[in-house]
C-alpha cells in the first residue's frame, strides 16, 4: 500500500499492482493505523523496514540456541557451519516470501498465502497450529530464557529450581500482557527501551570475542580442534541442530504479516531482506565465535545461560552487566511477541476462521484485549515444562512444516496462474533449494525426535474436525448459534471490546449492509468464504 492510502489497497508506488483482493466484511478488515490514533507508530517506510526486520529477528534465540546447536552438531566447526547455512536458507525463504507478499498483498503472512493457494482447510490448519502451538511456545521459550538469566546469578553453583523458573516466567507474561492491554503506546515504549539491552549484550559479546582472538585465544577455532567430535556424528541430530538454529532466526517473515501497512512493499520487502538477513547472520556467527574463545564446548554445554558464563569469565567485576542486558532483551522479546501476535488473530477472524471476539479491541484503549488474554493463557499452559530445548524442537518442526507448504504454494501459483502480476519475481531455483533443505530437515527431525515432532503433527490434525464443524458447516442448530452469540456478548462485556471500525477514508467500499453489521457488536453467523457464492 502507499503511505497515504490507508490499509487494504495492496498498491505500492512502483511496479504493476496486483488485482485487488476481497478485504472481507467491513468490521473484520485489517485494523488501520488511524483507528489506533496517537497510540500507534507510523507505518514502516524505506528507512525503517531493514531495522524493523533485523530487530524482530534478533531476540532471545542467540542467548539460548547456541547450546542446543552445539549439543546436536557434535563439534564447534559443524555448529558454526549450521549457523551460516541456516542464515543462507533463511535468506532464500525470505526472498520466496517477498514474491508471495506482493503477489498476494494481504496481511497475515503464510496463513493468507496458504489459504488463497490451497484453500480454506490448509489455511485454517496453519492458523490453528499458530494459535495453539507456535505463538504460545515461542513466548514460553523467551519467558523461560528471561527467568534463566535473572535467576542463574543467584544460583552460581547449580541450576535454578524449575518451579522458580516457571513462576518468574509466568509473572513476566502476566505483567507484559497487562501492559499491552493497557496501552499501545506503553507497549511500544517498552519495546524501544528494552531493545537497548539486546544490542548492549551482543555488542559486548562480539567485542570481547575480537579482543580474545587478538590475544591468541582461539584454540577451538583452529580447524583440527574445531572439528573434533565430542559425540558420534548423527544425521538426525544435525537436523535437530538446524531446528535449534532456526529458532534464533525466527521472525524473518515478520514483514509479511504487515504487508498492507508497508510503504512501497515492492521495493522495501527485498531491501529489508538484503539488509537484515546478512547482518543477523554476521552477528550470530561472530557471537558464537566469541563464545568459544572464552569457553570450551564442555563448559558451554554445562551452562543454561551461556552469556552469563561468558561474562563471568571475561568481565570480572562487571560480569553483572551480561545477565541484566540479556534479561532486558528477553523481557522486550516477550513484549514484542505479544504485541505482534494479535495481527494474525485479526487476519483469521476477518476470514471467518476464528471466533469474532478475538478480532475485537477495547472501546477506549484500542488494544486487542481478547486476543492478548487468549495468547497469555495458552502460553501459561506451555510452562508445564521448563525444558526450553524440547519446546524449541517442538515449535521449530511445525514452523518449518508450514514454511515448506507455503513455498511449495509459490510453485503451484506459478503453474496455475502464470500471468498474474508479480512485481517481484525470483528464479524458481530458490524455492526448489528451500524445499530440498525442508524435506531433509523434516524427515530426519521426525526420525530423531518422533514423540516431540509427532505431538506437533497430532495437534495440527485436531484442527481438521474443528474446521469442518466450526467453519465449513453452515447450517448449525439455532441453539448452538445462540450459545456462541451469548458467549461473545459476555466476552465483549468483560473486555469492554467492540469490532475495530474502519476509517471512512480507508474503506474500499461502503454499503448499507456493512454499516448495519458494524452496529451489531455480537457474533453474527456468516457464510464461510470457502462456500461463499458471488453476489450479483
């Protein structure tokens, strides 16, 4: 969209715009910046998208994944190769998503692409697994990382108690959910302030690593030592190492969730990728190089907070800076995940794939309170385990499954609709490379961790009956519709929430029927888009 056009036009300032897509009922269209008023940041433009994408990728992963990558890779050298290859594959995937983002210019990311290419069931399963697994698990891992870095200095000779880790993670989630419910402005300020902690911690790690190399401390970087295996090489474990590394790169498709809000996406999407992905890969590789200049592989694997151990070895009396910096970073990471997750809820509710109450906002604060509360509760349930590495394998497998399905959809779309406008068109070699890597990763991850990965698949498949009962089946009993209507009304009253109303200037059309829908703040059963008949 253009910077002055509002949300939903799907039109940029360069290239041939794609054909307009149905924005859905007026009361469920994407929430424009004008609705949020003074509490909302401006839409990202030319200068901001690279920093926005890079800032969203760099999070708690670099402080938790190095242990998981090294443990599964079996040697320092192979672990560094995993980090580099994961960065390259991430860049390939991001380029594929850039083409999809301007060909199907809808916010909602891969959910919108899968739904439009493969149909409602596939899109619903992507949404279902994101709502039940991906967002809650990501937030649980970041919150547990925060707990580890806060409590580890208090338990220097042992691991912090699991109950303490879970309790502190729950307090962090509840506090930040309250902040996000209270004010969009507060949430964005928390994000800005705590981003500084992330940058400080990574800058310290990389600078100290360079100093160590200059002093000749690079024993584990010499080839003969770097590739010294401390466990038997196993192809299944290497696949798990890639899953652990991919968690740190999570967020690379963030801009596809806000495509309709980008200024000139045809130019800024690829620009963001070319700036941010190489930068993030550089930072991650050199942070891991820095870790092994101060710690042996055995010391790194024995630590649940690698940056704290790194700081204790090199910073002396100033070692306290590291846990505080990482704690600030991960606190901001939880806030950022909560802040952005509601966009997917809006996209899903717009398509009729989620309860309409999840698309509502507070009447005065303009915050998506129902969506935030749902996300918070589902994340708290994930805290039944404090094993972050199991959670990472769990969410990484499901994420990669749908990344591959989405990129396969890019090839299907090229075959089915070769003539639709594609302002960005990449060589088909890129999606093919990504899908080959994807197949390797999924097959050997499932072979190595059948229970963890199989659980994720089973949860995804539970969405099939839910789709047919809740979305596809239109002629539900009146008692069921009355129950849903009453439940929606009660939820609205508890959260003081209504549908986000579009600004008049940003509507693509305005009809008496739409106006009537906006006046009704409770659930109204409507025909699913999968069975919707064209109107005369």
